[in-house]
C-alpha cells in the first residue's frame, strides 16, 4: 500500500489469495492450468500484486481494484524457496516448481478447511479434472459439436455454483434444452437471455450449494456424468476415445487427496420420492 500513504501498512507479500474472474482477462472459466489460488510474491502496492498461481506455477499480476480473498499466509522460508524455484524454472526446470506450488495450494486448502470461501476454489479444481478427462485444451471448458459448425461450450461459474452452456446464437435451441434436461435430471435449468439478438445465448444448470467436501465431490460426479451423457449424445464417435483414455490412465480426482478438515455437526441425507422432479427450463 506504499502508493496510498496513511491508509494501510499491511503488505500482501506471503499471502495465499483466491482470485476470481474480475482479476483476469483470460477465457471464461479460466485457463486449464490455473486453479484460482495464488501466492503473493510482491504485494506492497495498492494497485496490483505480483503472484504465482499455485496450479500453473506461472507469475502474473492481479488487479487489486476488486476484492481479493486472503486464505492463509506462508512463512518467509517458503517464499524464499519459491523464489529459488522460479529462478531455476527460468533456466528450464519447471516441473519441481509446479509440483511444489500445487502441494502448497492443497495444504492451504486442507488447513483452512471447507467453507463458503474455499468452496469456489475446490469447485474449480474438481471441474478442472473433469475438463482434462473429457476435453483437454487451453480453457477450462468442455466443447460439443452439434453439426454444421455449431459448437457449444460448457464452463463453470464457480461463484454461482452453476454450469454455463454457451450456444452460438441467441435463439432458443430445443435440441440443447432437451439434451440438458436428460443429462442433468432434477436440476434447475434456466435460459440466459442475451442483451441483444447479435449476442450469443445459452443456458444455466444450477446446483444446490454443497455444505461439505463430500457433497462437493458428489456434485463433481454429477457434472462428470452429465457431460459424459452429452458427449455420448452429440459425438458418439468421441466417447470411445474418452473411455479408452480413462480406462488406461484412470479418472483425475484431485479432491480425493484432501482430508475433510471440517466436518459439520449435523449430517443429512437426501429424501427420494416416487415421483422425482424432472429438469425444467425457465
């Protein structure tokens, strides 16, 4: 905060922060390498902070004009070790830096525990695993080809706890609506109304807010199953390749490496009725 004298004397250096879409200029949902958690390398100024993402191990600048969630702090030796690894990575040795950074990120999440603050980060890590299994590319999304050059992209709104399904046009797509209702039965499906007919439209698949790590892992499984159904429906020739890769290497389940640091005092189970609610589009 050196450029705002007298306002705040606390630097963000050594802080582990959770940054969001408002801090980035990347594709919706973020890049596949990033996890949205970063270690602040230099945080003396009010306008921006130099950080290293604990997923991609890439150094970037964050805009501090928006709110930033501080999850935890690391000790000075840890920051010094990261600095040494960054210098070695500049010479071509990046694997050790990426491995150490990701381990720091998981340990922070485990130490802080499951809460409303860490839920978006955990959701991003879980959804990233799904995207890597089904459609690995630069962005954190899963793409489907509906024919005639029509591509649908599905990414995650981590704050709203909902899937965003982007369609090429603003018009209503009955084919996509029917597929979403079948792939995610019982969920709250909503159509996104664009500001103009020239803008792209889409749909939103809303999920109940997970109350603990176990419920969040269950939500990730529902998302994975639903997206697999969409792949099977729209690109049946692609599902064989996906199943072959998963059968060889297995599914990515990073969240299974975390211990549930905070367990709610009261547990609950879902009631199932004879007539389960079907997905509807609002």
